[in-house]
């Protein structure tokens, strides 16, 4: 077999435009939060969240943390979250002093299961925080109805879902707050960073205070806050990426359509009728020997893939104390079966063909 270039599971695209934007900021000598951050917040909200006010922070995790604090979440409160997600979802809840309550997912889109959410609501529940996992939105119509019926808030972990829509509205426009991550492997990046989309002026005000020592003016500290500011260097990268993310998303969707049409032996990702999927990940199920499939794709075909997530949050050493004796069967099944194939916008036509050949060869239909 000829030597072939490894196809990575993710590949951030950072080019001359980003480098020029960074250089322009460096030349001003003013690199901390300033005009680039303000412009990035405005453009991000206009382009991706239907004009909602957005506040930039130094990571997606900070965005969740500050959003939760701004919404008043703290000790004694419960926030319903999926366990089948990145640890930041529950970590941010736990760091406020509140309790993350882990709920199972539905097996089709890997998002929160409605009946399980409803069953988990207690008099301490303050909010439900779905994750739009892999770039497919959770069922926001139904979740909003559940939240309203029980008088609890709705938050969104939209870390993986820039530009995804549910029933015609962008993710990030449903919750009291929503967070988008700008980590390099996400659909767009600022290096590190996060964006908090806010439902009202008071949430905006509080997130801004919390990211800056609790003050709007120096020495007029209203709240106990942090330094979670984004730099103008990172914002300049993010602004360039914002001009490209739409085209990248269309390429992701085209790549996904190709894989959908040609993969023969795995269940391809479903897309709900009300949803636009932005394919942060292209995730299939491999019920038999998933880890062996990962190894063979890499070794025999030089095709990288990822397992998100092999260990559900409620079984992590750090978070298991919030879930004594909890059994989440669909979460466990997903953790054992999921496999994310490359779908990123840097794939060539021959890369896509090799991915198809590899999966169709390694995963035997009906195995
Ligand atoms: C990436 C991610 C986060 C955290 O974002 P960072 O920018 O890495 O802090 C939170 N939730 C989910 C679902 C993520 O994928």
C-alpha cells in the first residue's frame, strides 16, 4: 500500500487573513480587551444569533460559568444537564456551587431526552441546560415548553453549533443565555475564546461585570468577579473567522451529504425536520468493536476519527459524586458505540472517498 497522508479528525483553518489581523492589533500596541472585542461581539450577534447581544470571554467554559452566575445559579440550585457531553457543561454548574443533575439522552440526535428531563425536575431545579451536541440542535420547542410548564430557566450549551437552527431560529436565541466556544477545533475559532449570547440587558450587564472583576468603572466593583476577558488579539482572529464560517459550514454540510450517500454499513447521522445541522462532528454508531474500528481506520487507511465521548460525565471521578447509583442506559450505549468521522472543510474529494472506502471495508454491514 502506498504511503498516504493522514486525514486528521479536525483541522483548524488559520491563514494569512488571520495573521494580518493579529499583526494589525500588535502594531497598535493595545492588545487587551478593546475595540476588536466590541466589534467582534456586535458582528457575532448580528450574524449568528439573530441580533442578540453577545459578550466575549476567554473560553467557552468561562462563558458557561459566567452565564450561570449571571442567571443567579448558586448553592442549593439544580441544573439539568446531559452526561453525554464535554465535561465543561457540568463543571461550570458545579463551580457555581449548584448541583448538575445528569439526565439521559435520546438515541437519535444524542441530545437531552424530554421524558427524562421532566422526570428529573424537583423543587430545587432552576434551569435546564441542553447541549446542541455535534452541531445538531436539541428540541428547543419541547424543552421550552417543559421549562415554561415548570417555571425554570433554559440555558444553551451551543459550543459546537455555530449557525445551527431549530424551527427557523438560530441556536443561542432560545436560552436566558447561550454559550458558543471558539476553541480551535470548533466550527470557528479565536484561538481560545467564548461568546455568551444574552436574552436581556440585565444578563448582558452581569456577564460583563463578572468577566471584569465585577466592575464597569475602575474601583466601582459591584460584584465579586473574575478576569475572563478576551484579548483584542483573539477577537481579531475571531472577526476574520466570522467572515468564513458560513462557507465552512456549507462545506461541512456538503461533506456530510457525501458521506450519507456513500456509507453502507453504519447508521448515518439523522437530522430532525426542524433542524439545520452544522456538523461539528459527523457521528455514526458502530455497535461492535468500535475501538478496533478506530485503530484499523488509522492504521490501514490513515483515516483519523474521534470518540466523543468515551466516558460519560456522571462517571468521571470529578463529577460522579453528583450521580450516586445513576444509570443512564442511552448515554452508556452512545459512549460505547459512537464514532466521529472527519467532516471538516479541509477535506478533499479523494479524502472523502478514502473515508468511505475505509469505513465500508472495516465496518461490515450487519456485524
Ligand atoms: C468545547 C466545549 C465546551 C467548552 O468550551 P472551551 O472553549 O473549550 O472552554 C463546552 N461544552 C461543549 C459541549 C464543548 O464541546
